[in-house]
C-alpha cells in the first residue's frame, strides 16, 4: 500500500511584494528585487521554484546513493531557464507564462563512470516529485473565500 503524505504551506501578502510563508517550524520570505519594486528581502517565486528542483534532486540523489552504497562525495546542481516576463507583467500574451526551458547542470564526484552517472541522475529525475510536477500536468484547484 502506498504512503500518501500531505504537504502544506501558508503564505500571507505583507508590505509591498513580500509574501511570508510558513511551513512546519520555518518562515520563508518571498520578495522581488529592488529594480522590480520589491525590497529584495528574499528570493523571487521563480528562484524558489528552481531551489525546490535543485533541493529535490540533491535529496533524492542522497537517498539513492545511500540505498546503493555509492560514495557520493559531492554534488553540485545548477538550474537555469528563460522566461518571457512580459507575459507575467500582463504586457503580452504571445507566450505562456512559464519557463520556456529549464536546464539542470550536475557536477558529481563519486566512483561512477560517465555512463553510470548519467543513469544515476536519470533515476534521480524519475524519482523526484518536483521534476515530475514540472514534466507532467498536475491539477491545481483554487478555492477562493
């Protein structure tokens, strides 16, 4: 039988562009850079999106390495992507509002050859919930009070 876990965060819009989010015992600030009208007190939602992908890849890689007794000495994950900001600003609707591409570069130090590293990361990607949610449509329901 599968184990289903509910993940929940709450967020509240504060001054200007600041959104204070809370989860478990943590408070995380989301903001915009000063040149975007914010106070730069935290990463943007787009940056957090990439943080969640990098964090998931890192966590799943650690789990997999432990399961397979691979000495994963280091793992560096770089995530980047291009986005048409005119769409999110309401200036254009010629593209979709999401990223046009997402590029993940991984540098790993372990006792695997290049082919084994590629297979390792392909399995990490297959097991990563964030990567899955990026690659597959997940229903989003808005309940407004």
